[in-house]
DNA sequence: GTGTTACTTGCACACTGTTACAGACGGACT
DNA sequence: AGTCCGTCTGTAACAGTGTGCAAGTAACAC
C-alpha cells in the first residue's frame, strides 16, 4: 500500500490516494488472509476505508477485479524452475508446479475455480507445459490431448484437495460417507476404513500423474490430421469494453521457454 | 406432482397440498429445466405457488433441500448395468457410468459440485466401484488409492466439461485464451490451433481413464503395510449425525421412509 | 476568478437465504 | 357445543450480496 498521503479526512472530495493496483493488491491480501468468500465489494471497500463506489470506479466491477487479481497471481506462480532431464521428468515437474502452487495458494485457487478463471490462473504454467511437450516431440492434436489429460488429472486431484479446506457440511464429505457405510454391502472392511481416512493426496498425485504422463509420452502420434486452416479469430475486435487498457508492465521473464 | 386438490384459494389457512417429496421433486425439475443457478427459494416457491416460508417448513432450508435432491438423483443414476468381462473393462465401465450420468445431468452435477455434494451424488456408483475393485483383488489402502485416482480423473475431466455449459466470460475460457496466444512464444502453431478448438472430451475420457485403470490394476499391492489395526470406527457410534434432530419447535412428520 | 477533470460519497435497487410472528383450517378432546 | 392444539400458510422483515445513479468536492488548467 502506498497511498501518497492519508490526505483529507472525509467527504466526497477527499483523496483516498488509491490506485487500480492498490485495489487489486488489497483484494489479493484479503483473499489470502480471509479466504475466497471474504472477497465482497463492501468488505474490500471497508478494508481500504472507502465506499464500494470507489472500488467500482477503479476496477469496474467484481468480475474485472477477479480477472486482474488472478492474472497478477498467475505471473507470480510462473516463477518456478523446471527440474529433470528426461521429457517425462520435466513434464511431471511442470504438472507438480501447478499442483504445488495451487495447494500453496488455496484461497486464490478456490476463488479462480469458483469464477471459472482456473485457466487464467494456470495460464503461464500451461504455456510452459505446451512448450515442454513440444520439446518432447509432441505437437498438434496429440499435444492438445496430452495437455488436457494432464490438466484434468491435476485439476481432479485439486478439487479433492480444495474440498478439505472448504466449509462442507460433515455429512457430505467423502470420508464421513465412507465411515458411515452400511456393513451389509459386503465391502472389504479394510478398504472402507482406508477410504474413511484422509487421503495422502501428494502421494496420490505422484502416482497418478506419472501414469498419465507415461501413457502420453508412449503414445505414437495420431496419423489422421484434421486439415483446419488456423485461427481467424486472433484478428477479431478486442471484445467490447475495457475502460483502461490494462497497464501493467507484465513482460514475463519467460524463464521456461525460448 | 400429486397435490391432492388445489383446495382452497388463498390465505394463511389454505391447504396447498404440498408434500416434502413434492418440494424436492419440484426443485429437481427446476434445476433440470433452468439450471443450477435458478434454484432459489423464491423461485421454487413461485413455481409451487406458495411462499418461501412454506418451502422452509417442508424441507427445512436450502442445504437440506439440496442434500435430499442430490440423494434422490443419486439413486436414479445408480441404475446402469456394468459391462465387460475383465476387471479392467468392468472398472472402466463403472467410471464411464459416472462420466456419462454426470454429463447427461449437467445441471444437477453442477449443483452438487457448487455445494460440495459431489461425493453424495456419485455415492452409489462409488460403492459399486469399490466393489468391483474388490472383485479384481484390490483391497485396503491400495483400493482406496485406486478409487481416489479414478474419481479424480473423472472429476477433472468433468469440470472441463461443465465449464463449457457454464456462463463463463469469453476471455476466461481456455480455448479463447489459446486462440489469443502470443505467436512470439515459439509454440507450435498446429498445437495452439488444436488447443483453441473445443476438445473431444469423450475421446479424452476413454484414453485417460484406460491409462489410469491399467496403471492401477498393474500395480502390485504395496508391501509396506502401515500397521493399522483396521476398523475400529466401523463399529463405533455413527458420528453425532443429527439429520433430523434439529428443528425448533414443531416436529416434522419424518415421512421419508426409514 | 471560471471551468474541467478526477475522484469519492450517499442512496437506492433488485436480488439472495432465513426467520419471527400471526393467521386460518381441521381434527380431537371435554 | 366449546375449546384446544397441531399443521400448515402468509406477511413482513433482517442482513447480506453486486451494481448504478446523481451529487458533491478537491485539485488542476486557464
């Protein structure tokens, strides 16, 4: 928070000294400290000691705020070195980056997920993943399929992980359901017991992602190629409104591709 | 909708002829026809031509309503025959059941997902899956791991599928992001193009789930066995589980079977 | 001075889930 | 017959949510 000076006290004419970036940053802090559900316009405004209208003036709306917040966070998460020598190792390493950064930033991940911005949050890492697949010799439709398979696997485990911190009534949580299973069903007691225990998701991640990546890299490239004359969309008009042409000095360091 | 008779016209004393099941069923229809977000108490009340208070009286609250709705739907979805001869085929068949029933009932799946009731919705199929794994010789901790890996894979693909019908702003959708990718990044054009196209999720499902199941069934049972004396919980008192205990003054009729 | 731009506020609207309270109907009991 | 009570149903409200309109003032340009 910079906020040039606390300036005047109150009234419509006072200068709060707020910046668009200030609002986004405050929102980020708010989500990190109090969780995704705490990000309400009034809550954020109160934290900045202004009214909601001021927030709206600066960022334009909740959706825009979230988009910018996620985009900002996505650049932070991109800064992880890819480890490993073989293509398999490096691809798994990247998947692990997605996994770990999501787990380390549960609240923001949760926020992104609730608002359909997961792709946006993972975007830099997704780009790096495509690049790594390309280096491994996987391109075109096969690369798209591989990419999606990996993301689906990570994402699936992720929702299990996020469920744990979410405030879900006990009678809906998976472990509770298994602990309550009717013994008449003839299911193995040890299995039920294992299912009623909290899962070791990190181990599950390693095991599953390795299987999926191995499957992907082993698969020969599909021969049938859809002849499709490439993006006509990229030249289209830039959406509708964006008020402020997204300043930011982004310029990612592209540490993972070249 | 049975509603004994349209009965009296209006006023506090009129009989709307509503049943707890009627409300749940109406909610189900509402979700199916207008989507998960349309399930609001006022909306549902309006559809039944009563006020929200009546809904509350019958079902107790939104959470309870959803729980019952999901539980009802879960039993419908359970009615699918398992196909295949080999364990692999049968496990994949079950996973496909989860996948297909979720895709065929997007709105309810979406509702369950938003409210953390996914486990509840898939419960009968999950039980069948555990059973099938057991028949295949996978039990205990290995079964739990296998079970979770399969569910994560299906779930991950599912959120991709649900994203498509969700009303997500265009600039956050994955395909749009890829269509907008900076060509300077040095990524293969054919790959980007493939990623900008809508995915064939059914094919992706088949491919990925087969790999995961193959990996699971091939894995030898872990030798290192955590010395855990097994189910002490299975016999214990079933949590505190209130389910029906909470209600201020009036005691509801507990009409739902036993 | 006057005018314009950049912010900030107050207030309102339409929603959401939920509840306290008060009715009215129907049957049981006296 | 009168009374009581449990079973519904409605009215109105509360505290929240995102969002937009009109007005206000400070800072700056002239």
